[in-house]
């Protein structure tokens, strides 16, 4: 069965496009764009290496979580202000 997402908001917040969706079986998704360039990373545990390539500001991203707290934390990590994260999360409790 295909995932069913219901869009509850589309707009611009802090000069970034934001679409907020709710999954029919629980969970949230915020589609937006990356707020800043990410230089990428290289991580190694001795037996394997993970290379995360650089990405540019403006790249499409999806923030998903089971709780509004998860979404808020990830929004802040993606460069949204406290006020913007609160505004977005506030729309999830409608």
C-alpha cells in the first residue's frame, strides 16, 4: 500500500519554501530547502569509511519524525530560528 501524506500547509517561512505533511498512520514531514552550504564529512571506524559529500544551500530536503519534538529539533539543526520552528510545529497540532 502506498504511503498517504496529507498536505496541511504550503508557504514561505524565513525565505524558504515549506510544505508540512501529516502521514495517515502517524508521523510528520516538512519539505523545505537546505538553509546553508554543508561541507560534507568523512567518517571512519577503522574498518569502514563513510563519505558524505558536500551539498549546496537551496537543495530540497525532507525532515521526517514521529513527534513534533523530533521535527522541531531537526528544523533548528537545519538553520530555522526558534520562532520559525515554533511556527512550523504549531501547524502540526491543528
